[in-house]
C-alpha cells in the first residue's frame, strides 16, 4: 500500500506464470482489491473471461464499484474452498486456463482498524475475513481453553513463547474481556517482549488466531485440489503465500501432484488415474528489492506455479 493505492504483489511474475491467453478463462480466487484482476483483464480480448471470488463483502463491493461494467468480469462472494462448485455452476470445469490464489490478508484489510487484523491500529478484535459469519477473535479468545490456545499459537503462529502468551491471555481475560487489538497486543508484549527483534511481539499471535478462526489452511488445501480439477490441460495454477505454513502446503501439494502415486512411481505403465496431474513451472519466485521498497507487504511473498498436464 503506497499513498492509499493498492499495489498487487508479484504482479509481473504472476502474469508471466499465468501465461495469459487473450481469449482465455481465468479465476482470481482471492480478489482482494483487484490489482491482479485488473492486470489480467488488460490482457484479455472481448472473448476472454475473468471470474473473481472473495468472501470479504468489502472486496466484493469494491469490485462492483470499479469493474461492474466490464462484461468479461464476474465476482462471486464466497470462499475459494467452494471454487469447484462455483465453476461447475457456470459449466466451466476443465475449461479454465488459469487460477490465481493470493493468500492471507489484503493490505486494505490490514489498514482498516475496524476489521481487527492489525495490532498497529486499535480496533475491535474481529479478524474474520467475512464479518457476517463465524466467530470473532474476541469471542474465540473468551472461550478457548489455555491448552488449545497454546497449541494454536505454537502450530499456526510457530510461536516459541506460546505457553507464556497463552497463560497471560487467560489471566488477562479473567480480569476483563479482551475486546480490542491493542489490548491483546499489550498482553502479548508484556508476556513475551521482543528483545531487539524488528517484529512486534504480537505478530505471530495475531497470525495464529486469524488462521484458526478463518480456517485458512483447511481452505487452502481444499482450494488447491479444486483448482486443479477446474483447470483445462495446459492451464496454470499460481499461488502467492506469505508465511511458511502456507508455502509448505503449496509446495507439498504441487510436488505430490507432479509425481506418480507412490505405488506406481518409477514403473513404465502407470494407469491414467495415478499419473501426475501437474508439472512444475520454474522455481519459487520472490519479490525483487525494488518491489519490496515500493510495497513492504511483498517482503515475505513467495510465488509457486504449476501447469495441468492431464
């Protein structure tokens, strides 16, 4: 985010990875504020088609406001874990030329204090991608047992001080409910100070809570599988991840789908249903120094690309 303008992450590598065909059909499974979608549309002819998906009503509203008159474009409010159903309803399974997933929280979500994603701005402790469904972070923290909270912080935040932080949160909520982002950030900082680290001590805690209440990793696993199902042969899958948990899932999925099933690996005649569905395209891509300077969010971004072969 720079001067209030949304800057899409790894834009040129994404367009290169998708290898956009002017008359093709593409899916932006995580629309956000549409930076990638607009760039894809710029490369499509009148015969092309772009379907975007986002569960955030604010993202859908921004699309309807800015791209509503483009007949090549459609946005669906929903989870990309339902990608296959959305594409099947439009009769396009096996006919999609590219799927893009830009994971995590968008810059506008982080910048809007009322969404509760960031400890840098005081706001209600919400963190839901869709504020109209599910359990807010405040409600989840009010009810979660200390043992489960410790597991979440360790598993989804990779937080070394998970036990200290979980204990501090449970103690704090006995005095008063944790209702704001700054309240939670202060509790975490007191329990596990940064000790010279450039990162705020609450960074991993916020990540872990956000991941669990939005089921982000479960959605990712479902979405990856369904993306391959909807792609046409030769279609591309591009995934941008922002932390190691996401990237490991993407890396493992693409690796497994680019090999024969284990029992047939190395055999000369492999039944069709056990052959690889993907082939890897290039190596993992990261942002250049110039892009990171222009867009700090790109610092941790990693792009992986694969192509459907069958």
